[in-house]
């Protein structure tokens, strides 16, 4: 397959006009995403859908929606037999799980959109995505622990905490409220986006961005402890998590230095980069090193953070560009393990650590007495597939095409195929090609991923902004 050439501006405009005419109206359903519609028009439809359906009344972006009905989940979408993660009600968990993550990706997409086209609409969409991050940041910034009541642990009730917010923290805002829950990605994508948005922002917003970078860097320099549904993870000490997550924290401190010029941020970047800057793939870390094989789930989708982080460090730390380029190349190749010809990835696979050969795992569910959580998916292996790696490769393939010369043709071909095949089906969370999904998990087949909306937008505009071939 030969890499596709850029269409002329006149041809692009004609295709866009034809596509928009077919999809006219802000409420055009996503089922109109069809291969016959030009890719530019499909991206416009995705972004219009985000504009009109992806912000809650407080301005926070949603995470996952009801795929069939293209709306936020409600309590009535779930029954007592459904197996979901412990904690918030399932409709709240899904609605806000990746709010900050998605807001950052979509903001970054609109920065590239503006760079490629100078369209004022891109700046307006960027402003609104920034508003979602701002709303999230204010939740913990203005949090009053005294209003949350006493804390109980092991039968001991402790007095409510003292007044005062918690600066430097993007949370998972279940119920649209401040929580203790977060993840590395809920900070990485917002900060990467704010770094790119800074030159486009108003002076007032630029001041706020400087404040956020300074506070995030200062807070997390004091320790990388993350709470997730009652578990506390010390990311720097949590092998094998540390090898991938701590590289991202190094990137975030380097971005903070670029914006704030605080030497402490650069010093922390240098410390973490010395420890984790080799960015090995999981096959090269404790998951694989010294073992004949290991079971892989979401580690392959994590590649997009490594690729995006290494890309920005190639620019900010050019003396080490080849080390970061190697990370981009190897993680992109790693992401393709377990992937089918239709770009669906088996969620559970066993990987041979020496050769990279893989096999899907059969249906196996632990006896209930051995479960360590109430969520069936965390107590089983299933030959099911998910779409998450596919949409992330829409971005990483464009980066590889730009920065890894020996893989340019292969990356362009994959990028082109991903966008040519983009339909509403590719916005799902999970697929069940073998019909083995337990009834308790059938709800997982009706989840529209905000990740997909944001990543397909970002991959398209990244390519346009850098003059790469787009289908």
C-alpha cells in the first residue's frame, strides 16, 4: 500500500462541503459516520457532537456515554445483576472517570486545529475545553473537608479535616464533585495541552496556566501517591508501574519548568529522567524481564502517553533526542501486540518476553470465594476485544510517521487505514467477537468512549498541522 498524498485545498473544501451537507445539524447522530463520508467531515461531526453533548451543566466534560442512545448514562441504564467497579454508582463512574484526561486531549486537538487552519472556531472549542479543566481544578482547590463529615477506618471515627483546598490536583470528578481519586493520565494530558495552549491563551488565562503548572509540580514533588478506590499506590515505588508512570511525571516537571522557570521543577525532571528516561516497554521491565511470559491487558494502550511525552522531550531536550526516539519506536511497535487485522486488540493476552509472540487467553472465571474485587472483569480472563489501542494509534502513528524515518511508510499506512475505517462502531469501549461476554458485563458493549472522540480529533489535526498525509 502506498502512502496517500495530501489532497489539494480546493478538493478538501469540496469534500468538506459535501460531507457537511450530508450531516447538517448539530444533533446529527453518530451513526452517520460512514466510510463514504470524507474524513474531514467525519472529524467535524465528532467535534460538533462534543460541542453539543459532552459537557455537563458545570462545564465538566463527560467521560463515557451510552453508545446506542448517544447520551450520558443514567441510573436506569444499569440493573442489580450488572457487575461494575466498587465505589460510585456505575452511571457516575462512567460519566466522569476520564473527564480531565479527555478534556486535555480535546484541548490539545484544538490547539493543532488552530495551528493547521487558523479557524476561530478551534480557539472557541479550545476555550471551552480549558474551561472543563479549570472547573475540575477548582473542585479540589476550593474543597472544604469539614463539609464531608467524619472519616471512619477500622471502626475508628476521626474528626473531619481542617478547612482548605488541595492545590495541584486534577481529580476524577464523580457526581461533579471533588474526589481523592486520580491517575497519572489525569494530569499528563491536561498539562501537555496547557503547554500548547499557553501561547494562544489570553494574558489572564496564561497567568492561571502558570499557577497550575507551579502548583502541580510542587505538590507532586512531595510524593507520587495516588488513591484509587481505597488502594494507595506510591507510583515511584510501585514496580512495574514506576517504569512507565514516572517517565510521564518527568515530562510534566519539564513542561512546568518551560512555563514557570522554577529550577526545582527542572531538578525533579532531571532526577526522574535519570531513573526512568530509558522508557523500556513492559517486555523489558519487571513484567517481562526474567520471566518466560506474562499476561498483558491495558499496558499496550499506555503507549500513547510514552510516545507523546517522548515527542515533546525531543524538542525540549534535543541532546537526548535519540533516546526518546527509541522509546517512541519501541512503544509503538509494542502497542501492536495482540492486535487483529481489524485493529481490535484482545484485552487479555499472554506475551512471550523473548520473541514478542502472543496468544489470546480463553474464558476463565475465578471461583467467587477467591475474588479480590466485586468487578467480574478483574477476576477473569475473556477472549474479548477493546478499541482503546486503535484510537490511540491514530495519534501515535502520526507521531511515528513524523519522527521515526525508518518507519514512516508503515506508520502512514496504519494511520490512513485507521481513519478510512472510522465509523460509530470504532467509538465503542469493548467488543465481543466470540460471543463469550458474561451477562453481568453486557453493559460494557454499550459504552461510547470519550477517549475515542478526543484521540481521533487529535490525530487528525496533529497530522494536518505537521503537513502529514491524511486520507
